[in-house]
C-alpha cells in the first residue's frame, strides 16, 4: 500500500480543507400546522407526528 515519502506541510492540509464549511439547514413552514421545521424531516406538533402536511402517527395517552 502506498505511503507518503515525506510529511505534508500544515499549509498544504489547510488548502485542501478550505472548501469545507458549515451550512445552515433549510427550514420550511408546514401548511397544516404553520410551524417551522427542517425540510424533508417529520416533526411533532401538539402530540402528533407530521410529514408532508399529513398526520403520520398520533401519540397514545399515557397510562398512570
């Protein structure tokens, strides 16, 4: 397996990494509930799980 003959400089590594940056996630407003959520992810509103504006599951009442 090939290995580098000499150590790479810190500047060379930094040049390679300059294109990596944090990106803010895209938010959307749900048509049904009006809440802001991350796109393409299910979200909980008032004890119900919504995805694409439709109820996926409802939370069952807790037993005491």
